[in-house]
C-alpha cells in the first residue's frame, strides 16, 4: 500500500521543543496547574475544577462575539479564575 505524503508528514517527528503557555512569565501546564491543584487539595484555594481541567478559553469582545487576531485565528485566554490567582501569588 502506498501511503500519501500528507500522512507521512503528520508522522514525521517534530524537532522543535513545544512551547507552553506562560502566565505572568511562569509556565501554565508545568507550574501553575499542579500548584493550584495542590493548594485546592490542601484547602488554601477554591479554584473551580473546570478552570484547572480546561484553563484555556476563547476571548470575547464587548458585544459577546469571539475575538480574532489579525491572522484570523481565534484569541485564546487563560481562565479568569486562574489569571486572577496568578496575579496575587
């Protein structure tokens, strides 16, 4: 069987190191999420599980429409509960 090139390109390893989302110059996935999960467990914070489980949200403008960047991609923001807590830490 002859595999199409577009399938082969999807299976090719990517040599670039993946970039994580930064919140206040600290990585969201490897630092903030585990930290706030631990503080929730201890009882020091009460961040909703939805914010920890899915920290990235679509950004909306004042009219309630989804915001788009100059390139046409939707703008993604960190959940409000997390970004507020990150400011106070």
